[in-house]
């Protein structure tokens, strides 16, 4: 049985910015984004081009717009649709980074992973040779916030703590 993986906007945006969007395809085969996430991604020409040329990214409409409207009072529209679509499709995994969105998704009983977890999984599966340069790029060039302790925990987990990069 094929796994259903739903993604919010920011993990895709950040993977595009560090040149690692195809990692999602290599890890999961197919990613589903709700229409609102696609709309948010397509607001930027470069992102739209990157998404449109990947056949493994599927766009699906959320059915329960009432549930989305309720979540929109707490989250941005892309996050709300990603959570509701993951619930509707009984997704195996929701890729989401924002703390509040993660907390709400967990409250719905969804399994979640964030961008950093994707990078760790990519390294563990042999799709990435080193995480440290990607983490550094995310933090320094993209402005992705990672605490020093989390940074060190991730590098320790993948055997890169103490390596120069």
C-alpha cells in the first residue's frame, strides 16, 4: 500500500531554497499538497516552476471547507488545508514546521515530521552525504531558526558532530 504524505508550504519552500526539493521525491515517491499550499508556493515564479516540473507532487482539493475555515482562525490557510487534507485522506505523514500547526496536527492524531526530520531521514537513507552544510545554509542564508542544542543533537544523531563544514 502506498504511503500518503501531505506537505505544508514552508518545508517545500525551504527545500527549494537549499536545492533539495527532490529529496522529498526520493524519500516518499509522491507528495500531496492541498490547493492552498500550491497557491502559496505559486506566488513565487521560481517556486511555481520548481513545483510544476515535478510530476511526483500532486495537488488535491480539501473537501471539508468548514473545518478549514475553523482552523483558519488559528493558522494560515496553507497549514489549515494541509492538516484537514491529511485528516481527510488518513495520511501517513504530514510535513509541517510551524510549532502551532504541529501542535494542532498532533491534536488531530496526525503523524508529523518537519524539515529537519526530512534532512535526517535523507541522510539515514543515503540520499544526502552531509547535513551540516545544508543546516548551515538554512540558518545563515534562509533564516531558518534552529537552536544550538537542536543543531548539535541533529549532527550527533547523524554522526556529523565535530566535522568541519
